[in-house]
């Protein structure tokens, strides 16, 4: 089948049948879908509206129909019956194969029409839809036939389905070079950004100069990353008034949040107050921080929420009075939200817990003190690779000894030194 037939040289003049016309126009819309149908005389016979949110619609102007379309609606109506089902959208089609086959069938239908005007409309609109919408949805451009050498073309190309990495403890008997090497390995993976769960420096000192030197060293390592790094305080980072002052002078807030592609990221401070004032080492979330968290979550309707903290308070939670940690207060603020995933560190041993329908992860080490006896004991060096999807996050643990450059011989020699 010829999509763009050339001029018939046997005819002395006239437009080639099926020539591309100029009526096809794209206009991004952010309002209400309105369908206008005209009768044979050109009068408006019926109008209807379909509300939608944050989707692009497109306008097809012809002498019979003017219609703005939302993702997945049917278009190119003839006698109020759909000619072809096309996805006019800047988002990824649910099934690219079906998408292109529908266009092909639509072109076959167009060639069978008796009306020359309608034939020109169909022949023009359908190829324009194919080549105008697919690049906007995906970088893929490929010819689809009845038999094809692939499984499907549902390529995972959606900017809102992004990747990020979480690094964990590097203190408590740090092994020199492991965390620094991890920064290079993360650059090989190119996530959108990097999160942390605290214990970033060794700390424990009452000498402000020594603390600042440790922060300078750490900052140099994370500045080698090609992407942003988000700090979370741990008990090695905040442990007394001096360390609080140093943190505030360098970073300001010890708890904060941000959103990315309609996903909420919350960084909590479990040293609020620090252990030397609290009287135990299980961690705490202060009243002001709880009030801030409550206000933040009360008005949010994001598609997912991530919480990052250093100490896994849920492992020490008992009741709301006299408890070893006040995790129950945090859970009260979380309420019945179940689209939440929580990450912590501190114990240098990996575990996963499900509590009130939420997944809670206690991470192992990224260079921190560990016997490294392996996954069975939860003792290993790793980073966490998180893929955000439409239905929630997919979590993968990447062992640091399994991330190599594209020259494994050189990498092996470097690791042996």
C-alpha cells in the first residue's frame, strides 16, 4: 500500500489522489474537550463537553467535523461511527503495535471511500497522526508490519517514571575508599538524583575544626556525582549541640521535603533531640517536626510518598506513652495513607518489614562497618536502585562489587590494588 501516492502522469492535471492537505493542525489544550458536529448544510447540530485534567488535546478541522480529542478517544468520525482508534497524545501509547496497525487499517479504509474530499482528509490525517504523535510519545520510529521480529513496542519511555539511588551508612568503622568508589559507580548508572539515610561522617568529636574537616571531605566526594545529592542526618552527624550548630551552619534545615514528578520525598531527622539529650539511642521525632509533617501530609495528594530517616524507629516502637521511640506518633500522622515507602539505616544490616500495608526498609552499608558475611545475614555493601512506576516503586539492591565499568580488566586491576 502506498501511503503517499505520486501524481498520476496519465492525467493531464489535477491534484494527486490522496495528497496531503493542510487542514491538520495541532494545538495544545488544557481546558474542556468540546465536540462540535455539523450537519450537511454546515450548521452546528450538537455540542457536548468532556472535562479532563492536564492532558493535551488536538484539533482536527474538516468541513464535517471539528473535534478536540483527549488521550485514547476515538476520532475521524464518519456518519457518527469511528473509522480508526488512534492515540493522539504526548504520552506513551499503551500499545504502539495496536496504534500503528489502527493507522494502517484507517488508511485502507480511506482508500475505499467514494468521496474524494473525505478520502483526502483520511489519507492526510492518518499518516500525519502516525509521524506527529509517535516522536512526541517516544524516540522510537519503526515500520510495523503484519509479522514483526520483536515481542512488543511498549517501551518504558515516560519521564515521570524515573530512577533514583539511595546510599546508606559509611561510618562506624568505615572502610576507606568504598564510599568514594560508590560515587563513581553511581555515575555509571546515571540516576536522576541520589538520596541518603544518614551517618555521612564519623563525627563524635567536640572539636569543631575536626567536624568541619570531615564534612569537607564528604562534600568533596558527593560533589563528584553528576546528579544532586540529598542529605539526611544520622546519629554520627547530629549527636550534641555542637554538631547541631555545625549542621545548621552548613545545611540549614535538618528535615525538609521536595516533590518530583508528583512524588513526595520527605527527609526526617531522627535525632530530634539527639541521643545525649534524649536519654536513649533509639531515636525521636520532635513535636515541631511532627507538626510540620502533619501539615505537609494533610494537604498533599501526590501519587506516591517516600520517607527517609536514619534510625528505623518502627523497630523500637511500643505504645504512645513511655515508648522507646515515638514511631506510633509518626504513624498517627501518616494515617491511612498506604502509598508510602520508608527507608532507614543505622544498624548496618538489611531487612524489609511490612507494617500497616507499608513497606519499610532498613538498609545495610555503603562502606560502613560490617563483617560483610552476605545477603543471608543482611551484611553487604550496596546502593538501592528505585524505579518509580505508575503503580508504585520497584526496589532493586545493587551490590557494589557487581557494578563495573566498561573495561573490566582495568577495573579488576584497580580493585586488586
